[in-house]
C-alpha cells in the first residue's frame, strides 16, 4: 500500500512541477473522494464511517499533496446529505476546513443528487454551512448538466439568492504576489438608458479583467469587501455600461484591475452620479 501511495505521490509531484515550469500561472487542483481517513483508522481522520477512503483504498495521500504545496486547490467530493450517519456533510465540511494548509479548498457539491434528497432545501443548507468557514473558498458543482435542468428550482435559487453578484476567483499569492497596474481617471456620465463608465491605465502587465464596484453610499476604499461587484469585464476599450441603475437615485463607483492569480490593483478614484 505504501508503495502504491508513493507512486501516486510521484505522479502528482511531477505533474505539479511540470505545469509550473511551463506555465507557472496555471492553477493545478485535484478533486478527491470526500473522506481522507476515518477517525477509527487515524486520530487525524474525520468522525465518519466511510466504506472507502482516499488514503487506505484509493492510495491518495491528499493531505501530503497539500502540505508539500503541490496543489493550488482541492475539491473534496462531499456528496452526502446533512445527518448522513456514515459521512455527514457538516462533519466533513468542518474537517476539510481545518486541513487546507494555506491552499484553497472548494467543496464539491452533488448537484446530481438534489432530487434524491428528502429535503428540497438540502443544497441551500450545504452552501450556508460552507460559508461559515473562512478557509472554504467556494463551491464546485457536479455536474453542470444537472444545474442546467434546474432541479427543484435550485439554479434559480443560485441566481437570485446565493449568486446575485459576480465573484472573482480567490487570489493565490503563492503563484504571484505582484499586482496589476492601477486604474486611473475613472469617469462616468449619464446615458439615455444607464450610466457609462470609462477609465485609463492597467493596459500592461498581467491584467486579465476589470471589476466594477457600485454602492448607494459613499465607498470606503479601505474596506471594499463590504461592497458587491456588479460586473467582471474583459474589455480592451475600458468601458462599461451599467443599465441596472434606477431613476432619482445616487450611485458611487470604483474600478479595479485583476490579474490571472486573482490579485487586485488599487481601486480607482471614486465617482458618483445621480441618475
């Protein structure tokens, strides 16, 4: 068993090193089975009774890969419901949140099982639980085909509740600690339908997109996490038309550049307009 695990370790390490040598900005991750080891097999394991585990049955020493920095992220497949006696979703989400080793953990969600669970609110509860842990960086759904079917209206729930605003990919400073060139000279003006933003700067370096932040109150540039991102833009002309504004309201805007490692530039000047 140790020999088999070592072969897998060698494969993961060499794959990681090769990717970083050729294209160091590429994010490398693996989606393992949802249980590393049961506590009955290892004191460090989860309080579960899974019939198979990564380490003992699949010969995948997932935690080692994280500890050695071979991976940028993990997507453990926690495809069970809350309260499942053999592998409880809540227990496992908490366990993985404590074993990130300064790398990203995204929870693998079972979109293909939504209609099989007894409670229609099951998946929504999964996302709310994951949000409680700072070291859980997001969710990945299996499969996209399942979400396209809108099971129990869950895709509508995602669109209207959990994902009302765009989100950026969490930054990975171990890939690149530099930041894009700053945005300059943000200008806004009224249109017949909406508000037009245009700006300068960040045309060089590693800029991959721009994000637009909008607020109905004055923006505190030192606490931008309080404000929703209303748009992610890949536009070489550095323009954005906000058609979601409503009449007789005042809006504040700022724009930031984002590189492919998820690092932000400093925010642009804050501009306001009454529509």
